[in-house]
């Protein structure tokens, strides 16, 4: 069998590669093993928020352009659209400290968009306009448009500025359905996260318990866990005297 030149050279040099030595001790758990405040992404990256923002921009223009100046529905529709958008935002921010608040606000946003959906349907129904079927070519076109990211009002600006109000209302209905579907998925995920990770108090308890377990040995031994108590090796006995003084008698005599 022919020896490899490199192996022969390494053998001649007396050099060899030793496997890495195992660690002398197991490193302590990271302080972030149970993070109290979990990291969160930017709410603006949520597709549900992006669509809710488009719905608000579209509704603001629609209500001021196609509804009467004194019609109370103008403010109601705009407020519903704003509530949907803002509650998604606030819920995402509240998630840093409260899963319960995030769930509540996200659900409020979902309910606000459902109210807005009813207003658009009322607009079409009382004016004898058709509501697009979900499988119609118009609805499928809006659905395909809704897959584009990032999702901004610019994707719909041309339609809002050039199409009749019944078309714009149907576009808004399609967008609300898409957003509500995303929010339903988001709420189910939040419920699952809450069941698996708990809320703020549970995370605080886990983090505190982990900290105490890691530092219990430090507090009892004055050093690293497992080390014996520190102290003098041979403590010297206390000096004492075998001579006891004679007690004094009354009058100063012994």
C-alpha cells in the first residue's frame, strides 16, 4: 500500500492533530433562556396591517366622495376603518408585555372591519347594486392583486379614481374579506402562543426561578456551585486559663 506524501511529511515532522478537548464544565444557562419580554417584529410588516391600511385609505376617499356631507355614515365608516387599522397596530405593540391585550385588541380590530363590511353591503343593497360573487372574475382579479407585497394603496389608486362607486365598494368588500381571513389566522396563532408560552406573569416567574436555580450554589458556598465552603484549614482553639481567681469575702478579706 502506497503511503500518502502528506501523511509521511506530517509523521516526519512529528506533528499530529488532536481532537478538541471536551469542556471542563457545562456552561450555565443563558439569562435569556426564559425571556420576560420576547422580541417582536415591526407591525408594518404584518400583511393584515398593510391591508387594513389600504382599506382605511380607500374608505376615506369613498366616504367623502360618494356619501352626502351630512350623512352620519361618513364618520361611522371612516372610524370603523381606522379602528380596524389602529387596533392591529396597538395589539402588536402591546404584545411586548401582554398576550391578553394583544388578543383583545386584534379581535376588536377584526370586529371593526366586520362592521365596515356591513356598511359597504348596505350601500350596495339599498342602491340595487350587485355584490360580486366570490368566484366572479372581478373578485378573482382583486384576490390576485391582494397577493402582491408590499401591499399599499397605490395598487388600487387607479381603480378608486376611475371606477364607479359600486365597483369601489365591491373592491373594499373583497379586501375586508382578505383581511378578516388573515386576522382569523393571526388570532388562532396568538391563542396557541398563549397556551404554550403563557403571559407576562408566567414568563416573569420562569425567569426568576431559572435565575434562583443558577445562583443557589453561589449563595450557599460563597463561590461557584459545587465548591466547598471557604474557611481556615485548622482553626486555632480559643486560649483559656486553668487558674480561677479566689472570690473576695465581704470586707476585702480573702
